C-alpha cells in the first residue's frame, strides 16, 4: 500500500514514536521521491512517499 504525503520525514517521526516496525528509513530515490517503508500493526507493508521539491532528471 502506498501513501503520498507532503513530508515523509514527519511521518517517520510519528511512526517511530508509535513503535511501528520501520523497514527502511526515509531515503531519496533516483526518480524524485523521498520514501519510507514500514509495517503497520497487522503486518502490511506500507510505502510512504513524498515528491522531492524542485527535483529534475
């Protein structure tokens, strides 16, 4: 499941404080997204992404 949000880093802070299982901390992708992977309490893999401001190929 993927959610596109304004700020992936803010969601990361919330996920940490709520003790979600973090699979991958926020990182920048080559295609212009900042991406976080986590598992929700039911074990579902969740992709949280936000566009990188002013990104150009």
